[in-house]
């Protein structure tokens, strides 16, 4: 990746131009860039899905936003074309921006689209988690993990989390998790099982299924659900662990979410931001020219919060 100058954008009747103040960096960005993902845009292209900034120009038919409005970008499920957020300006459909509350910074806004959208959809729409249930966030210190902990607590659930560093453990505790353990230490599975009183977890949100899925199945309670959010390879599991618990292993990909569900998910996110229940954490910030370093950082273990690029 390298920085280049490109012509300025002119929005069509239904589009807007956004002055990007911060762009979010996600693992999926690295998969798309490397050609290892199902989505393969024609080259050259500008990466970046998440971002936040100000409306710089609007098309003739756009009524819901105006120039100067603070917004964040999100996948609206429509499949409408857009340019990438690793840029000073980007072009998208007006339906792909949401108002950014004044109490949320642009850097925090860049953490919303994929991480908070994924966490909300996984927890509510896929797992159908309910108040009072026990939720384990396996990999809780990253962008999606932090979002999941905050959302589960806001919905009245008991939340357990795992992280791989003392800094990450402390960050997850600060989000209100009831138990946080180091997933690099021996015996951490037993600590989680003991904390449920032997009943098992109702829901597990899994960020690294290629490492943890077989372990997760042993932590589930009866009719528990594991939602697979992240995976980087194959794994062998024992199906009897699923059978004995009448459990379910559920997958999700945010790009599959229908437009109506996308808007419902982000209605909930905006409400949580406005009340302060949701508080995105920015772990690292890079200038635009250092986007390659940001891609290295997002793939390293022990990530804390969201990595952003500031054009």
C-alpha cells in the first residue's frame, strides 16, 4: 500500500462525500488487501471499511444529512458501491452513514462499523442472548471483544472475558466484565467452568475459532450457543460435546446481514453511544502513510481496542 493523489469526488444524486477524520483498521482489511478473501476488488483500490468524519458534499436527492454533519460509516446491507476510508475523502451512498453523537470522537466513531456491528449482530441476532444469561467473550480485549463486553453488560448479562496480556485483562475488567482470565495460562478453562457453578456458559462469542472451538464446546451449558466471529484455519472438534449439551455452533459474516437488520443493529448502537453505555476504546493510531504498519499491528496477538488511521 502507498499514498497517492486521486481526483476529487462528485456525488451522484443519492451519494455523499465524507471528509475522513479517522479510518478503522480491521483484520478483514488485511484479508481483502492480500487477496485471501472472497471479496476481491479490482486493482488498484483504496482499502478501508470503517471510518468517521464530516459530510463534505451531498447529492441532490439526499435529505437525511447535510454538509458539516458528523457521521460514521457502516455496512448498510444494500451492496451500494463506495470507496475506501483510508483516504482524506471517500464517496458512498447516503444510506451508509449514521449520525455520530457529539460525545463520541472521530477515532471512536471509526471503531463502530465492523466491531460494534459484529458484536451486536452476533449477540442479539445470532445467539439470541437474553438478560441473565452468562456470556463468554473468548478474545475480549480487541475491537469486537470490547464491544461485545459492553453490549452484554448493557443488556443485563453476566460477562466473562479472556485476554492475553495484563494490559488487555485490565481493559476488559474496566468494561465491567464479571471475570477476566488470561487465555495463555494453564487452567483458565477450569476457572471459567468453576465461575458458572458447573452450569456452563449460555453463549460464547469466539474470535479465534481455529484455536478455541474445541475448548469452547466443553464450556457450554445445556442448549448453549457458540457464535463464530473470527477464524484463520481448520480445526478438529469432538461433535459429542455438542450432542451431549444439545448445543449449537453458529457462524456469521457481517457482509451477509440484510439491510433492515443492519439499520436495527445501528439504531441500538447509536442509542448506546448516546447514553454512554457504549464507549469504544482506541488502542493505536497511525498516520495514513503508515497504513502498512497498521495492517501488521491488527494481526498481532494481544490487540487492545481499535486500531485507527488518521489521514
